[in-house]
């Protein structure tokens, strides 16, 4: 058999076979791209949830660690201190003015609540728009300074990504820090048992993310006042 006859018997790839092969490879790459996109989104959501866990724990630790600090007073004045029962009193043992409150009581009267993505500062588009998380006010105590830090962290978009619900069915991402007082009498949470003698402050930090689809809530005992 001549060399020409051998080449004539050899069969190559037809145009249809080449197109089918290209389509199969394209479908494979499309699946890989979708998998990569899903992985990136999963990592982003996981990172946000991790930050939420840190932030909720930070708020609880701040309040518990400074529960004996008083608001609406200059810390250097030493006007009021916390006695053994957990009540703010003057150095002579008399009652402090009503506006001087313990940390938990101050947050109870001044809760933090953002019902949408329009928080304290909103989205951050440049560094000049960033707000310092530290108030650095020497004339104000821990309650005011720490509350300012929470407002900046929860109210600005640079720490937690805020996603408004595009359908408008929900308010989207919401954030709140509240304190409830369990006791009997005025200023107590509705439904408190008549058998409760001590005053207990329960804190709640709640953050909704991913368009309101993911929720993280942390309840903790913020403070207490023993019955004398």
C-alpha cells in the first residue's frame, strides 16, 4: 500500500465532533465558575457571622465588665459609687440624683436600635467619612463612651455589611442593644413575678444579617440590685 493510500484511510475529527467537544468543555467550566461563586458567597456569609459573634460578645463583656460605672456624671468627681447591694449612692450613703444611673439602667433608658441599613453613619464610601469608634470624652464615664463605640460599630457599614431587602418585604438588616429590668414596681418589665425581690437587669443584643434572613441573639444578665 502506497503512502498516499495510508493517509487516505486515516480519519480526522469532524466539525460536528469538535463543536460537541467544545460544548462539553464549556459546560464543565460553567459548573466550575458557579461552584467558585457559591464558595465565595459562603465564605463571605461565614465571615459576617463570625464578626457578629465577636460583636455580640463584645457588647455583653463591655456591659458586664463596667456594670458598676455610672452615667451622667464626671468619673473624676467620685460623686457616686456602687454599694454592696449594687445601688449607686453618694459617699455619705445618701441616694444619688435620679439622672445618675448605673450602666445597665442607662442602656435600659437609652437603647440602641437600627431598623434598617440607615444607621448612625450609613455606608462608608471613603476614609474621610469614617467616624472614630472612641469618644475619648474624659468628662463622661464608661457608659457613654462604650455606647458611642457600639453605635459606630453597629451603625456604620464598614464593620458589618448591611443588605436591604430588595423586595421591601422586610426592613433588611437590623441591630439592637436593649436592657430589660425584672422586678416589681415602676420601670419593671411587664409580667415580672410578684415573688421577685431583687432587681435583675437582662441585656439583649440582636443582629439580623443577610437581608434579615440570619439572626443572632444573645441574652445575658447585665446587672442586679439586691434587696436590702
